């Protein structure tokens, strides 16, 4: 009863053996997620790039010894990317960056031009390799060598682990490859010219040094590895570059992009990553997408496209819908957009699989985008399938990223509908990043631009409540920033326990009383030509269901994505984790998704189908709340719910509270419940950041239950209430029976309450 194939605005292509490759899904338990990743859930993020924190401090003293004349020509102006300097400046740059210079003479307009280029890129942005250095009519070439270079890096670069330890940070992110610079160790993926200048000059292995700092301090490191650019390989292998239809390179903010269609480049990347794994690196942070989601017309992409689609790659472009500092291609052809999504998925799959095969415990942080919305660049970048590559595959996203699609957090209306509040869209995106792995693995969520201690506490506690890793950004020149972050990490140490002292179990995950089905494939059927229908048929209904359930404050609400439903939906374990699925109205989902729903029902799962309604209207959504809640609660009675009847808070204040329950198979009979106050105010992009008022006299009502008590070898069933502990203060909370429920009197809610309930 969903859409038929003829309804799909996409060319259906028989891909032969390629189809088999694309639908093969990996085994679901090849390796383990490294324990310290999940046991510590407030990390720290910094950059500390050699581009900014290391420099050559040696003095030149005329050691370059360049000949100013080649084949009788006098030296002319030195030119490299509009940078003009004297012959002496060229010599000085050679010594400053410990590089050889290739001096090329080239005739032009009756006056010879001198082009001076560094063989490896310098890092102050003023002197870069010029493409015009590669000309066929070079009249001569001279090379000179600098003397021994002395390099120095700043104290924070060298001592970051110790500085973070003093702040109580257990895990932090730091760079091991920032942009298009050379490698930070003597990588065998390329010749010495492919290494960073500091490595060429000193032989340092910065990755090994960072690992030694972990051994010395106990502070773990997640290694930020940028996949998109590398100047040496882009320059020496121009066919590897991401290209426009006319063959010119696509330039990202950090350099010329390298194409994931190029198998040779992909092998280089994996070689570099596995070198790091061999040194002992366990966790990687892969930022952004590695290719060009709007199109890539490099020779490798054109060849692969023709092999898959049986035709030449279309070259027609459309303007990007949103202005950007980066000028990037956007293909008109939907097949091209789908092709780029497939290539990205395959590249990430190869990387994550290689890491999992090389280490039995690790973490690969893979960037997802603006789900549930399509991205704001007009492509159809399918992100949830990037989380299907095994237990070490976890999501990397940002605090506000789910609210930065085509509809923004501050919009009142979007695509003809009433848009949702920040806390609804953001928490839906965070939870999708969590449950999109199929395991409930905590996503790693970056929080930049924090301005106050209250804001740091608010953002990190909200993320932790929804089962995520909070990753607040730390400005390098202010590490350690006690004023901004001390309270956050003091609170984090308590929240990293289940009772104030016992560490969080590695298998802690949300206990969902119901889940929302979000079908990214059903959304993408309408993209890019019919965006408004994608919103009205798929995005608005799923967000409306999320809003209804989280506002009910009955515990954790889950999200089920396409690949998880397909692979796991017919299993008993899945039905136990997701006993009820709330799904869009009939006709909104593709036939394959509807077929997977039938398999879920066959395994004992229950679905609540949203009725036909105008889900874009806030008034219509309000009208359907009782009907949807009654159906969900009737299918699966929640364990608990928040009672605010005695609080005296306003309805608006109460609506902004979120209740999320967690459990762990390793500790049966225990729930960890997080209750958060309004967190919309702590959006780092907002300027009016006023913390919410403290809310008093909240209660948690727990459904009546029975447990078996054995006394004198005689089992008996009794109705008894659980115990409850305030995790942050380690105090016992009062629990009393009231009719058919057990009632927990909660402490005052400023930003977060964390409760251990022991049955």
C-alpha cells in the first residue's frame, strides 16, 4: 500500500554484481567498542595542529646557496599564488620551512618570470605551490638545501594530556592530520616529501609521542584524521582530485579535495590509518564527508559511474540553494547524487572495516549530517547507513547540527508547515545518531562556542541524558580553562557512575518504551525535485510522533532507521528493545520498508500507525496527541512517568523537561534515569542564554510491579517499591507507595537530575 516503483522519481538501474556488493551488510559483532569510550561520557575537543603550534626557529645565514642565474637569465619577480617576493625572500622561505626550492624559469611577454614553489606546503597560508609551476617549457632548474633546522612546538601542543588531566578530562580529541599538510610521522604511504616539514627535518613521530602521553597520564586520546585533502598527493596525482565537469579541481576550505572514487587514493588513506593502528591508536575522529556529495567528475568517478549506470556521467549543474564560503558542485541528475552517496558509504565501510579487522577494541567516529532533515546543500547524502559497519562504528555529529538542515531552529514555519522547537529537532537527531548504530552506541557530539560554565553544564548534561558523548570544544590557548569547565568535569565524574562510585557499565543503553521509525530512504524518494513532499509525507509525521512521545515524559523514546529494521527487525532481541514502533501514515513509506515492518510484526512487534492528518499543522498535531498516546500506552505500558502536579511550575516550563531511562544487561534490575531541564537556552549559537528557573517538588511515578522474595527456601511474590539514589549527591531518596504506584520524591531540578532506581 506504499509507493509503487513507477511512483519513484529515480531511474531504476540494473547494477548486476554491483547491486550485490551494495546490499551486503556486515556481521553485527566483529569487534568491540573500546570500554573507555562509553565509560567516560564527557570528553574534550581541541585541534593543536602543527600548522599553528609548531614552527622552524632556525636562522638562515645564507645556507641555501641558490644560483641566481639559470641559462643566462636574470632573476625576475618571485611569484606563487599572487605572493611576490625578492630573491632573498625566496631563500629565506627555504630556510624557514626547511624545504628545497625548485626554481623554474619560464618565458613570457619578453620578460622571463621566476616561479618559486615549495615542494611541501608551508603553513602560514601566504606561500603555496603554484599550479603554474608545472609547465612544459621550463628553461632550467636549480635546487638548494637548507642547513639543519631547529623546530619548536608550543607548550600546550607538547603537554596537552597533562594539562587536560589537571582539569579532570578523561578523554580528549586532538589532530593527527588537519588539512592538506603532510603526514605527522614518517609514513611509508609516500616519500619523505609527503611528510610534514617538522617530520622531514627532525624525524619526530608525533603519533607515537601522543600515545606515550596517554601512557604517562592515563588520559585517552581520540585522533582527528581529516580524509578530504592532502596537498602532496593532490599535486603529484592530479587525476586523484575531486573535479568539476570541466576537469578543474574542487577546492574545499582546507585544500583541493581528493576523490574517494580513486581506489589508489583510498588505499593510501587506509595505509596511513593502519600505520596509526599499528602504533597503538584505538580511536579515530573522521570529520565531514570524504568526497563531494554534489558530484565528482574525476576520471575514476566517470569510469565507475559508467560501469554502474551504463551511461556517461551527466554534467549539468544546479546552483547551491544556500550560499557558502565554499563553491561546490551540485549535479542536477539524481543518479549522480545517489552515486556520490554510495561512493561515500563504500569508502567509510572500507575504513571502518580495516580498523575493526586490525584491532579487537576501538572506535571509529563517522560523520553523519543533518538527519532527520536533508542537508542544506541540496544533495541526498544518506547518513544513517554510515552507521551500519559494526560495533566500533559510532556517529560523530554536533550539538546543533540536526537543526541546521533546510529548516532552521529559529524558523516558525518551513515548507508550508509549523516547524518544531529546538529541543524536539535536536534530541531527535541525537537519538537517531545513537540508535542508528543498531546497538544504542553513544554518538560523539561536538559542542563549540561555549561561553559560560552554565552553558557548558547545560549542553553536556542534555547530551548525556540522551545517551550521547558530550564533546565540548576547548580553545587551545586557554587549556586548562577552569573558569569555563571545572564544574562540568566535576559533575561528569559523578555522572560517570551509577551510584556516585560504581563506574558506568559499558553496555548502558536507553530502555525504550516506544520507538519512532524514521525511513531516510522513503524521504529520499522525493529528493531533490520534490522537497516539500519529503517534509509533509515523512519528516513532519516522524517529528510529530517524536514530539508527542518525548513530551509525555515516560522515559526513553527510540529511533529505528532503515538498515536496522531490515537486518534486525525480525529478531526477538530487536522486538524486546523496540516493543512498539510508531510509523508514518499509509503511503508514506516505500514498499521494501513496508515489507520489513511486516517481518517485525511477525516477530511479535507492535506498530502504531499515525492516522491520515495534516502533520505540518501544530494545531492538528495537538489534536491527535490523546489518540497516539492512548495507542502507544495500550501497546506497552511505560515503567515510569514524571509527575509535576505539585511543582507549581508553568506549563511551558514543564513541557521543556525531558525524561530518559537507561538500563544495562550486565546490571539487571537497575535503571538509570536522567531528567533534564530546558536545554534550548544553551544552544551555543544563541545570544540570549539565560538558564531556566529551578523546578521544585517533582516526582517520579513507577508502575506497580511484583518481585519474587525467597525466605527460608520458600519463594513468595510481593509488591514492593524499589530504592532510589541521587547519583550527583549520593543520597538516598524517599520512595513511598501511593495506590498502585511507587512515588520517588525528586531533588530540585536546576539542569539535570540523575537517579539510580534499584528494583
